[in-house]
C-alpha cells in the first residue's frame, strides 16, 4: 500500500473518529483500532506489533479529541466536571496498569478481548432497563472510583479511552442521563487516555520491527493524520448530539459498537462475510 493511500485512509478515519467522539462520548476506538491494525499489517508490520501500535496510537489520538469534545459539551453545561475528574484520575491509574499487561499479551488475543468488551457494553446498554428521567447522578466519590478504576484497567488493556464502557455504567449504575453520560465520559477520557498512552510508550521503547516514526507503541505519523481531522470534527459531533433525542442517540451508540466489536472478534471472517 502506498503512503498516499495510507494517509487517505487515516484522514478519512479521523473524520469519523471526531464525529464519534463528540456524538457518542467515546474516543472512536471501535473505528480507529481496526483501521490502524489493517493499515499497519498492509505495511508489513507483524500482527502482534500492529495491534499494540493501534492501541497506543489510538490513546494518543483520544487525548486531543476528548479535550475538544469535552470543551464543546462543557459550553452547553452538560459536563459534570467533579465526577469526570474523579473518575478520570482513578481511571488513569487503572489504564496505565492495563496497558502494561497488554504489552505482554499476543496481538491476536488482544483483538478478541477488544471485540468482546465492545459487544458486551453494547448488549448491556440494549437490554438493561433505562433510568428514570428525573434520576440524579451520584456524587459519592467512592462509588465513582469503584467503577472507574477497573474500567480504567480494561481501557488500558484494549487501548481505548473508556467512553464505550463508561457511558453504559454512568447511565445504568450511576444515574446519569444519556446526554450527561456522553458529555462527562468525554471529560473522563482525557485522563484515562493519558495514563494508558504513557504506559504504551514506555513499554514499547526498544522493541524491534516498529514502523517508522514510532515512539514505543505509538506511531506519531498516524497520530498526526488522525488527530488533525478528529479534533475539529468532534465539535460537529457535539452539535449533532444535542440535536438528537436520547433514544436515537442510544440506538446509534449500540449499532456502531456491535458491528465493530463483532468484526474485531473475527465473526465475519469465520462466516466468510466481506464485512
């Protein structure tokens, strides 16, 4: 694959990632990670390294994207910053630990774990009873930390910002409305992405067969192509999120998660479907 083709794929992916970040309160990992794995392998990078590079680079892209999305939501008064910072700081510790574990696991195993986690979050969101409209989100610090810490470990393990997992928890267990959960999870991802990314960089230093422009398990060239498009598009996603009703927003969230989760597990390949 030519460099021009790789850059086109990354720029297009960045546009979708930014929309997902602002619209769904997630880092766009379920779009970025599969595309990056495919592109790195097309460049001749072994699967094991390609997966870890995708995870590490994804987390670095999440940082500015989440910051941009959080600012947009904050202007609309939707971010509960105390909850977001509390969960973010504890989630960052967990993410650093989870990323360290990930760097010692086979890439094929990480792909399956990634897919299962995304699908599980979507299924739970689809089947659980929604909270009452007048429900108030919890402000109890230990409850926020108790949920954020293990989710942080998982986000580091599978290289995501945490929104795909945290939004369902906020809605179903912590009493957030969908819009509040989307907005506050975006703020939380600033911290979890930073913790996980730092760990992927540190654990990837000195590894052989890394592609050019790599800093540990983070590829700076891929990051630049993705971040330069995803950050401004996050603002577009924010505007769309506040124009959609909660039922429609939830449905979009579930459909995208299920598709990408099944794809990463490899179900479409086993069935011989070109999806």
